[in-house]
C-alpha cells in the first residue's frame, strides 16, 4: 500500500466544513464554532504525526482543486507503476 496525505490547515478544514459537522461523527459533538476549532486542533495534534508518515504529501491549499486532483492521479499512477516519487514527496 502507498499513502497520500492531503494536508489541510485547521482553519481551512473549518471553512470547508461550514455547518456540516453533524455528518462528521468525530465532529458532531462540537456545539459552537469555538468547540469545532478546538476539536479540529485536537484531532490534528493526534493525527498529523501519523499522516506525515505517508509516502507523499499534497498541500490542498497550495493550488486549485483540479491541480490537487491531477497531482493525486499522477502520484497514484507513479505508485501503481512501481516508480519512485520524484521530486520530493511533499508538494502542491
């Protein structure tokens, strides 16, 4: 298995979620915007060290949606073909 980490800041995740926290089980208990930010920060502290072990990282805030999708497809193709990831695994 190869893993691609789609990195997003807590602030961007909060913006993207909007009011849809009730459909995200780990966020459903957040009753206010402040609670949501705290919960997202907590999850990031717990998970980011694990996510950073991924074979590749894509910063989802560094480009347009289509650029991110194209990079995921490129990396997936590279991984499926058994090629090494070049340039460095962290990019946009």
